[in-house]
C-alpha cells in the first residue's frame, strides 16, 4: 500500500497549490474552512461526473459547465463505470496543477469505479498535493462491522493509508438514525485515533430540523456538505443550515451550486433579460455567464469553505479554475446582488402552481406526497430540464406519486392557496408517465440509487 504523506504538508497550503503560468502567479483563491487550520481552494474537484468512454458530454463551457457534467447517454451502450481514464486524469492533473487542493469521491460514484481510478490518478506525487475526501455509504451499513469493511476497502482502492476528510454519505433522518444506532460515532472516534481518517463530517439531504439534530449530536464533526445555491437559499437546510454549521466552527462544503446544472443551461427568455441588464452602460458590476452568476453568489459568502464541481470535460475544468481565480468573499456589488435577487424572483414567477409547501394538504388519504409532486412539476416548467426533473420524480416513492390520486377532493378543503390539486395531479401523472423508463435503467424507490447520491 502506498504511503500518503499529504498530512505532513503545512495545514495552510498543500505543496504545489499554485504554479507560475505565463510568467506570473496564477493562483486559485484559498478560503477559511471553519475552525480548521487548512485553507481549501475555492474550487474542489468532484469525481462523480467524469467523462465516459464512447460518450459525448452535452453542452459547452458556458452552458453545462461548472459542475453540471451532464451527459447525452444511452444506458444500454454506456456504463457509468466506463470512465475515460486518460481524459479524466488529464482533467484532474490540470485542476491540481492550477491550485485545486481538495478532491472528493465516494464509494459508489461511477458504480464503484471512481475510487480505484482516483487512486491511480493521484500517483506520481499528486496525492501529496491535495486533501482527499470520500464517503461512507450510510444506507448500506446494516451492522457495526460494515463501517470498517467499507473504510478499509476504500483505503485499498484509493491506495492510501489515511483519508483526510471522511463523510457519512447523504444523511437524512432515516440513514442518520440507522448509523447512529449502529454506533457510528464511537466507531469514528476509533478511526480518528488510529489515523485512518483525519477529519469527520457528513453530507446531507433532508430538512433543516434534521440537519440541526445531526449537527448538535456530536463534537466530532469538523465539516459538512450541503446543497446550496441562490434558488435554494430559503430551502433545507439553506442559509439557516449554512450559518448554523459555521457558528459551530464547521467547515462548509457546497454541492450543487448550480442546482444540478439547471442554473447553467440557457435560461428562459425572461431570465436572460435580467442577466443582460449587467451589460448596460453604468451598471455597477460586470456581465457573467449564468453559471458564473450562480458560483459567485455562493463564493461571495464567508461561511462557504469551498464549492464542489463534478466536471465532465477539460473545458469545464479550465473555465471553473478561471472562475475560482476570481472568487472573493464580499466581491458582489449591491447592484449585482439585486440582479441575482431579480433573477430568482423571475424564475419563481415561471412556476405554474402557487404551492408554498405549507403541507396543510397532508396527510393525503391516498398517500400522495402532494407538495413534492407539485415541487418537481414546477421545477420542470421553471428550468426546462425535463430529463433531470423526471429523475427527481423517480425518487418519489411509487405509492406517493401523482397517479395514486383518487380525486377525492379532501385536499381542496385544506389548501390555503385554493390550488386545484386533483387537476394538477392528473397533469403531473401524464407528464411524468414515462419517468421510470426515460430517467433510469432499473426500477426506482423513494431513495436515489447508489450512483446518484451526492
């Protein structure tokens, strides 16, 4: 097993964290990371959406860049495990050579092929130049022995003796209670003590209340990973979660800063008109691509440690690195912040259903998750990304989908917004009728597949 010496580097900067390019320092910005004595690069390299053999990444640097890494895929011909190792390695090395010092993967990324590829790609001195993060698949842990089984397997796959940042992967109420009751916190103390992991944290997908419960459950946490972008600022865990974690001294990693690519693709005409205002003479700010607006909004906030980007092309890496060079806390002008607020308001005005997710319509006597169905339908219309919205719809339990509505009318009496819920259930059911076939290659449950978990 190859000995990792990354932990022997100075905590404030990994060796090789910048280089001289074109005769001058071209350095990714480095940021505070909670109470840790480590300065991560503003951009982290996510090994979740790597290029695949025989597959062309869709979009260009302006459209699907900045971590969307979306692919035009045919599941019968291209497998997620068929990583284009040569291209992926070039992308990784480019990022590290240009200052990126945080690399993230997980046990099930690319159907389990991401970690072994990364272990090889970090050879030749690159491992020593980065902090390495991977994740324990909490939903797969059924007995205490599974914790060691997964971690030891990951150490072998990644060709290292220690994981710098180790996360409980994709926690929600169910998976948190599952691993908590199996004794994961006491296990983590042992893994920290014996050096197999150096920092312990979690990635999260659930409500703010559950986030607070996990956050306050242990003093072992030193960092966490949340979905956060200008459209989800008021969501779960949202800005409240970001600030709560920062107040406890945790480093915060942001995933999905561009909402799975939805904010990077060609926006609706109404939103494009908002962004064009930045090109007007006298505007106090500078024009950006839609993806850059989204990234700079996240980077503007001091509580954010780093932004993870899962990239699929070298062009995306190059553009993301260039954006990270310009990343600064407090860099947005008041006019720029106001423009982002207007873009968000315009996006929300595009939703056809005025649902506020108050949940007064629940419980539904037929078991339909009415607010979630309406949310996914609204987002399909708002962002125009039908494939991604159908995938999200596939995450809803089959027993809670729109086609289970019996039009009994009980919800009509409860809804403060007077939404014609049964009518919208019919429309949503018809719209998502082919979701199981078009979005996935196997039957779905309420939980994302191993590969889809961030």
